[in-house]
C-alpha cells in the first residue's frame, strides 16, 4: 500500500528557504516510473500545482514559482523534497506531496499535508 | 496557463437529491490523438488530502461510489452526484492535466440543504 508523509519546519521567517521532505513507502522510487508532485493550498483558497519530478530526476515547475522552487528525488532514502526560497507570507499554505498515476496523469495517492507558516 | 472556472461557487442540496457542478476550461483539454479529455475531479474534506474521484473526464477512480459521474468534452464538463449523501459534504475541484502547469478550478463547496 502506497503511503506518503510530508515533514519539515512549520514556521519560517520571511526571506528564509522552505524545505520539505516527502517520505514514500509501499513503492520504490528507484524502480518505479511515476511522477511525484507538490501541491499547496493557502488557507481559504484553492489548490495550486507547484511542480512534479519524474523518478529519473527530470522536473517541471509552475512558472509562477519557477525562479524559487526546486524539487528533487532521493532514491536511496525513498524521498522527494521541495525547496522554496525567499518565502513571504503569501507562501503560507498546507503543502501536499502526491503521486501522479501512470495510467491517468492524475494524483491518486496523497500525503496528509503539512502546514507551513511564513511570519516574522 | 489554462484557466479552470467552476460554477457555482457553493451549492446546497437536500439529501437524496442530485447535485451538479460545472467546470469550464479556457481552452480545450481534449487531446485529439487519443480522444481523451485531460480533466479530473477531486473531493476535498477538511483535514484530509484531496481524493481523486474521476479522471479522463468520466472514468471513476477505483472504489468511488457510482453515484458520482463525470461528463463533458472539450472545454465544458460536469460532475454529478445522483443522490446526495451526508458524507458527500466537501469542496469539489476540477483539474486539467492537459498542459503544465496543471491547474485547478476555484472549488465548489457542497452542503446539505
């Protein structure tokens, strides 16, 4: 059974770098052929697609965040990571990692999400 | 970016009645080479991650009750819940996965009347 679990600091100061990890279990990143996606939801707002990475390491980012975001895959740890630099209050959100299903291109497995707050 | 617009923003329906949510994309999400609409529907309840309901506009994800159905093609789509149950109270999102960045509608909040 595939499970994803996000972790990382819940509170950041403006201008700092957000760093989150998504621990994946139930499937080996080194042997799978999926995309792994980060999506966020600011409080009271809708869902925003941040970007995705293939298990080969090829990443695609939302142009609205591209200059600040890096998604990486760490096959030895079976983890996917997200870094977002120079955060502001606008980056305060629940951050989700999710698997993109190979058969449909949609997100079939999700982590529970982690709240990150950027505040001075 | 493809802009997804849902209507209505909120909806109150009596238990057992039909609920209908619409989604319109700013450009087609129908890929002509395979005749598939790159459109999905998610259900999002408070404190939980979104749950995939429908993909390819009309294919139910494994385990999703058959009271949920999706229809439409091109740029106009509909999610229908044929007989509303109490556990269906949630926010529903459409998403296009035709082009990156994949984009979501603003969400439709479904409540019990």
